């Protein structure tokens, strides 16, 4: 793992229900719903922050060494070369340590059990309709929409006929209809 590298460890899963367990199309999406962030982005953010602190610390050490040893005849280039070697040495060990940390976090901390179902997915699991059942529901919805439109038209016709009778219309307006 490095600042410039990105891992493609997120595996794809298909959307299906097997043995009472709902699987999500994209593991990263499910992790984001559960944690509020992707664990990989969290680990990468921690890595980048620590590496930046490490680089800043070596830069400060380099400045200190230049100020201390410049009067003794040690050139800035030699100190710079030494600090670059130190940074590359630290980076190799730091990368190994962060890889271990990432494996631990992904396995033990950011692991979502396979039988875990989020609250928002319970609805999908409980209402698992077949295509024919969904078509029946769609047809019923369409019929209800038509009935609502027809009732709306009838109400408009009745209101127009009531407007012709001014006494009834003023009573309706007073009552807030």
C-alpha cells in the first residue's frame, strides 16, 4: 500500500437471496450504508495521514541536521541524501506494518457478518415478490390511479354545478371545502 497506489480489493456480489441472507450488488455500497464510509477509504486515509506525518518529521530532522552540521562542513546534499535513504527505509517498514493493520481491520473490525441484514434491507427481504405478483400489483396501482382520476373529474363536475347555485356555493366556501 502506498500513497499513489489504490487497491481493488472490493469484490462484486450479485443481488439475490440465498438461505435467508440478502446479498448486495456492491460490497462497498453495503459497507458505506453500514459504517457511513468505506473501510478501504478509512484505511487509506489513516495511511496517508501517518505517512505525511512521517515525511514532515524527516523533513524537520533534515532541517535540524543541516543547521547543526553545516558549520562542520557537511553539505546540504549529503544530509538530503541521508534523509531520503531514511525515508525510503521507513517507508518499506511502514508499508508492511500498514498492510498488516489493513488486513486486521478488514478482517476483525470492518467485517460485516454474512447473515447481517440492515434495517433498510429487511423490507426487501420480506417483500420478495415474483414477477407475476409484481405485475398484479402494478395493474392494481394503475386501476386505482384511474379511479382517483375519475373521482377527481366527478368532483370538478359537481363543483361546477354547485357554483351555478350561488347560495349553495357561498355555504361551501364558508365551511372550507
